[in-house]
């Protein structure tokens, strides 16, 4: 089974949510978004997969994240959110001082 992956190059954080449940993926996205903002990163790319939800089927990570975007509860500090087939990219508001310490998966995933 796949496990989540996180890469931080000091400017952009990439978070791959494959292998998580919907609730775990949403929580990890929030945690990573907050820490990326705090550390002064300019982008967070979230790889959620290209799944679709049909009536009567369980929700997917993609649909849960897109629902939260539509409700305005995700990315309150993002200046732009770019949606694509299998990713979301948050362009972050750079009010925090940049912290060069790399963000690691264990920093955001308990």
C-alpha cells in the first residue's frame, strides 16, 4: 500500500496523499498548509489523485478537498488555488519570514 510523501525544496512543498483515508488526507493537508505558511514557503502542491465521486459512492480525497475549497475552509491565506485533474496548488501569502528548516512528513503527520 502506498504511503504519503512530502518533499520540501525550501520554496515549494509537495505533498502526495496516496495511501491515506479521506479524513487523514484532509487533516494532513491542513497541517502541511499551516506549516508551509509558517515557514515562508511560496507554494504547496497537493497530489490527491484523479478519482471522481458518483452519487451513492463514498467521497474521495479529491472531492473532500474540493468541497472544503468551495466552502472557503481551506486555504484562507492562499492568494490563488490552481485546480487540476489530480492536484491542487496553493500559492501562499508570504507574510511569514522564511525558515530554511526543511519540512518533513513527521513534522505534520502524527
